[in-house]
């Protein structure tokens, strides 16, 4: 093996060890194995496979998911196993009994409020029916399922799942880096003559940002769930709000980047054999796009900075870039106004371009972010107060 391969392997192994799929694979394997061992000790079954099966369904990637979806999965599996065991003792496996089993399982799933895991009731019933149709140990099968569910829940409480904030922060930075790269390339395309095909390529890249935002949102949702009910984390609410509001701002910036690319594409389509702007205007717009890209990335660094000193440095960098953006934006406005006064063609596109720059700078403003954080914290405090007040009414209702 070459040195380059060894170096690549050394960098990839630590990254894979922290990947959610890798961690969940090891956790599920360990929990299922423990459930099988416990079932062997507590039951007389020679092959208690329902215990590891249930443990696989219960063990989740976050503690919050275990408490919410894990309990629903337990309801779904227990209901499916109970129905399957009953069918195996009454009727055999045939096409009409299978249809009746699926119908009863889906109905039972709604009754036990399995929610999104209603299909798992029927799946568990069909799997268990194939195992239990030749045995009368119905009680043992249910006990195996309860053992697997118990082992899965206890495993998640004893070995708390890791916090997935760092992967979400990395994806937020990558999203900001892609927007920074796209804005620089849009500025590079503003040459003497800009064919519409070249500028429209950047428009297609800007439209793909929506897909990237969806992926980051999924990763952030997993990070938010890993912070809830996690004893390792302090100030979990503040961390969730900082990351969520930061992603909301970046999503708005992605929309503005797409509309800016569309405006420049429309300008290039209207001007076939002439430059979009004069050379001086091209240089100013290119500089403004570069500063906007730097501001977007500085904002992402500010959102994902866990240490106060790093956050202060990132905030200073963001304010510096925003100040530069404001100065260059005023120069661009004067140049575009002079251009429109000389040649009023597509004046509305010039105004739209300035409005889009104003929108993205307004979204990145430090003052607006502080106000948004305060609003979200107040809203969370009100919701917590309302929940406590509802719980305080329960003893009164019992006495009444």
C-alpha cells in the first residue's frame, strides 16, 4: 500500500467512526446481541430471535427518537406479535388468513396509536407468523418481544447516543461554502460578452442549492433530537435555536442567490452581442458578489462557533464584510443608476438586482440575528410555561 493510500486511510477512518450510519450499525448490533443473550437466559426457547428483532427496531440514533418513536415501535411490534401468535394457534398460513392478518394488524396499529409505524404492525405479524405457526409457545414469543424492547430501551439510557451537532455544523459550513463559490463564479462570468448559456449554468447550480438545504435540514433535525433529553449537553435549547435560526437565514440567502442568478440570466438573454455592464460596473458588481459570498461564509462560521472567543472573532469578521458590502453596494447603485439614465432598457432588472443585494445583506445583519434569537428564546419560554401550567392543572382536575 502506498503512502498516499495510507494517508487517505488515516483521514477516512476517524471520519467514518463518527458517521451516524456507522455508529448506529454498531449500536444496533450490540443491542440485538445483548437482547439475544438475555432472552437465552430468561426463556427456554432455543432460538429467541424475536428479542434481537425487537431490539433492532427500538434502538434509535438519538435518545429523543427512542422516547418518541421507540415507544411507538414497541406498541407496533407487541401488537403485531400478539396478533400473529393468535393466528398461528387458530388458523394456518394461507392466502385468506394472510389477508385477514394484514387487515387486523393495520387496524390494531391505529388502535394502539403506532402513528408512522402502523405498517410495522403488519410486518412484525407476518414475520412472527412464519416463525410461530408450528409452535404453541405463544407466551414465550411475547416475552421475547418484551425482552428485546426492554433491552433496547435500557441500552439507549445506559449508553446515551452521541450528539450529532458537529456533523450538522460541518454541513452548514459546506452549504455556505457552496454559496460563496457560486457567487464568485457568477461574478467571474460578468465579462465583456456574457453568453446566456454560460450565465444560465450558474442558475442551474443555484437551483441545486434547494436540494442541499434539504440535506442540511435533515442533518440538523437529527442534531436537534440528539440534544433533547441528553444529560451530556448543557444549554441544549440555546444550541438548537442558534443552529436552526442560522439555517433559516442561509435558506433565505440561497433563495436570493437563485433569484440573483435568474436576474443576470434575464439580462444576458436580452443583450445578445453586447456586455451586460460597462467595465467599471462589472468590476464593482464582481467585488460586491465576492464580499457577499465572504459575508455568507462568515455568518455560517459565526453560527457554528461553539467557543465565545471564536464567536466574537467570527462576528467581527462578519461585520467587516457587511460594512464592505454596504460601501460597494452604494457604488454599484450609482453606476447602475447612471447606466439606466443613459440606456433605460431593462431598468426593472437593474432595480431587482439591487433589491436582491439589499435582501441578503439585511438577512445577514448581526442586529437582526440577535433580535431573532431573542424572539425564539421568548417563544420557547412561553411554550415551556404553558406546558407547566397544563401539568399543574391535572391535580386540580383529579380533586374536582
